[in-house]
């Protein structure tokens, strides 16, 4: 290690923390990503009035995103593993930003449905790219906290977006809101292409000490380009399709992520309408009401990342650091939502929904870290498979919630269904996820 450090010219200035600049860039685009995908939920009222839609119609429009996302998230993972996060993520950000702006041109149900489907396709590579970046730029001991930091952008996008988007709709129009949001990802893509390389050893801003830390003390591949390193890793073929699809730890992870997604899409799509229809809260007020659940989620999500990494350092056990955190949080989340359907009080509902959503989102980084831990050479593809289950939740949650709300006149049945998914997924993690054993199988 000393010899490697001494080969760097003493006058060369290098940062010892450039990996966190990369993590920050991933955080920014994830905020933009979720602002763009969730913006339509704040426009439910205006869209319903302008185009004569009901909750069932809007459920299908919201679900269209999941259809496109399901089509592309596995393909996006394969693309990222093959061509790298630098080019794929930048291209995806430009495309989904253009589609977001085009939503402002929609003139009815079918145009909204089509644009939302294309938006899902365009956003498909986003989280596989995030997983690839974390896998290649962070050591195992920092993956959960760095992933948690980036994924905290999901609820923080709603903390920012709830008042911002509702204000844009009320003061300008829902069309202008989409046009404004559509510009953000394009700006980000230019900075990403300038600052990022697929592997830290090929980035001139990364110093030798930081590089050895990232690679956990292993010397870098000398003289290899990003494309050559990628090709070499893929040629090893340790994480086969059979392993990624049928390994019990990953299968349990995928189902639990479906339950996670069901909760998230319920919140993203229907929380504004829930407070409007159940408690008569005006759209402009809803934006401020929703800061509480999303801010709670962001705080708990980041906290879980530090807890997971700390447990990993102390025990070296993925089951202790990842699995136990997942099933405990999901059970506690389900318990918080039970009183919501039994007690009609807005303050109690806001408190319990904040805790339930926060606890449900809390282990998000653990889902991601398990793909990096178990299928490092194809982390983006493995994450894409997991995200396919998330996309299925993105289809079912808006549709079933809309249908149940239309049929019953309230959201109680939809919330009970969401509770059922959380409880069964906690059981799947507890009984079937043993990542320490399966990691040795993958590496063997």
C-alpha cells in the first residue's frame, strides 16, 4: 500500500472523498427522478376536472408508469452492466426529462396513459445505474449508508415536491409544472458526463489512498479502460441468471421489495387524494401536510443505512445487518397502518401514516445492498430483476387502490390489502433469506 501511495507525485492534488461527490450526484438525480414520476399525483384534481376522469381512470393512468418501468428496468440493468452507468444514466435522464415536459401537452386519458408509459420506460435504468455506481465506487462497509443517502432522495423529493409542485399547479398551471420539471434532468446529465467515470481507478480526481479504500486494499487493474474492466467482470460469469432468479435470498428480497413498492406507490399516487377526499384538505394545504410523512421517511431511511453498516462491521453478518432490519421494519409499518382504518381523526392519521410510511421505507438501502453483496459482477441486472417486482407493484397499487376506492367510497380496503402484503413479505424475509450462506455460493 505504501509503495502505491509513493508512486503519486507529491505535488499532485487529489481528493480523499471524491466517491461522496459521486454519491451526491446520484442523490440529486434521484430527487429529480422522483419529482418527475410523482408530479402527476398532485394534479389529480385538475386533471379529473379538465378531462372528466374518476379515481378508477386515474388509477390506470398512474399504473401506466409501472407498465413501462417493468418493460425496461431489467433491460436497463443489462444495459448498465454492459455499457456502464455514465452513458446509460445520462441518456435516460435526458429522455425522461423530455417526456415529463411532454406530459404538459396531454389532452386526455389516452395521451396521459401513453406519456406515463413512456416515462416508465425512460426511468427504467435509473436504479440499476445507482446500484452499479455504489457497487463500483463504495466498499462493502459503506454501501448501506451511501445507498441510504441516495435513496433518501425518494421521500425528500416529496418533501420538496409536495409544496413546490402543488404551488406551481395552483399559481401557474399543471401544464407549466410539467414543463419546468422537465428541464432539470437535462442539466444534470451534462455535469454527470463531465464528472463521472464508470470506475474510480480511471478518474483523475480519485487519489491512491481513496482508491485502495474503495477497493478494500486490492490494487487496481493497471491500464484498463472502463469498457475493458466491464468486459472482464462480465466474462467471469459468477452471477448466473439461474442464481439471480431462483436464489431463495434474492427471491425473498424481490417479494419484499414488491410489498415495499406497493406501499410507496400507494403513498406517491394516492396520499394527496386520501387527505383531500377523507378529510377535505385543499390541494394547496395537502402539499404542506405531506411534508411530515416524507420527511419522517427520509430520516429513518438514512438512519437505517448507518445502522446496517454498523451491524455489518460488528458482526460480518448480512442477515443481521440487512435481513433482520427489513422484516422488523415491515412488521412495524403494518402495525402503524391498522389504526388508520379504524380511527377517523386527521391528526392521528397523519401521525400514524408518517410512522408507517417511514418504517416501511426505512430498510430500502438493505434491499439494494443485498444485490451488490450477492451478485456484484451483475449488480445492475440483479437490481433490475428486483425492480421488476417494484414495477409490478407500481401497476397493481394504483389500479387496485383506485378500483377499491371507487367501489367502497373510501381507502380502508386498499389500506388493508397493503398491510397484508407487508406482513407476508416480512415472513418471507424471516424464513427464507440467508444471504451469508448464499454469498458463499455466489462466490464459490
